[in-house]
C-alpha cells in the first residue's frame, strides 16, 4: 500500500513551517512515520519494520537508542506534536489525518528498527546496495551547489538542500558536517580530511534551489531572505557585502 499526503495540504504546512520554525521539512516527517503505525493498528498487522533509529544515526539524547521502533514518538520532531499543530484557515483537522501519530493503547504490535538486525547495515553499504538496485543520483551533482558530498542522499526533494542551508545558519553546521562525521565513524576519512571538506562545502545552497523553493510556497526571493535573516544565529554569523559569513573557524 502506498500513501501520499494531499499535496495542497503539504504545500500549506511547508510554508507555515518555514515561517514559524525556519524548517520547511518538519511537517513532512509527521506522515513519514505516523502512517505506518496508523495502518498497523487499523488492520492489526503484528510487525512494523522501520529502517534506522535516528537516535543512533544522529546521536539524539531525546530518544532511546535501542531496537524498539515505538520510541520514534520520542523523536524531537514528533515528541509532543499532533496534527492539530498544523490547523489553520487553510487546513482543517480532517485534512491532516496522516499527520497524527496514533495512540498505541494496548495494541499487541511490535515495531523494530532494521539496522539492529542487519549485520552489514551502514550508510556506505546501504548506498552501494541501493545503487546496485538502480538508484539514480542527483544529476550534475556539485557539492559547491548542493552543500552535500553524496549525490545519492535526499534525492526525493531539492527542498532538503535549502533546509540544510537553513540549519547551517541556525546552528553553525550543515549536512556536510553530518556526512563527514558518518565517514569518520566508518573509518573512511580522517578528522583533518573532514575539516577540509566542511570548510569547502558546508552550508552551500545554489540560488537555483532557493528559487525552486520560493516558487513552491509562492513567495519572492526577497521574502525568502527576509525570513531566513530572522532565523540566522547572530552569535555565529555576521552579515557582509556578500551575505552571511561565519564568525567561527571549523577546527
């Protein structure tokens, strides 16, 4: 069974999330997780299999690091969050069914993270496996434009590239920092090599992706930067003649 949220609703909540959280991707994570659990409860399917535990991959302290996938409700995006968070004059509660993580109750349903049961699970192995099955990478990939090293990651949406730039301005690190940390953990590169990559590519986002995002949520480029400027961490960045530049040095 394949599910897709109403694209009109998704566009509306994406725009709202950009303004209110500086994170346009946030609402897409609700149905990403909630739907599997909704369907399992509805049809009493005894086993739910998720891929990775974000707490293990990202090092989150808010979520348990074990193999019980029911703990996805502790994820910082989902914790304390409900479909009603996205209600507005444009989106009614009836439009947001897929955005509500269900009440577990006394359901006799098990949920697991696959990474705890697959010996060869790793970012590198999973990428190679997906390529062997026909995964196509981002065409004409350029780390200077995409702010990421791996052209096979987050190919579902260019909005991920914009969102990682926003993350960079809010917290001082973008997706390249994430990538090199994974590679150091896997023993593929050294810390010194990682630092060079972060200095070259972290936080990059080509204007093409920004314009695409602006078109999607129907705002001007000027409005995009007005909102983005609000979210920039002024303790970490200062504005120069060519935009925001870091006050810090990666080392």
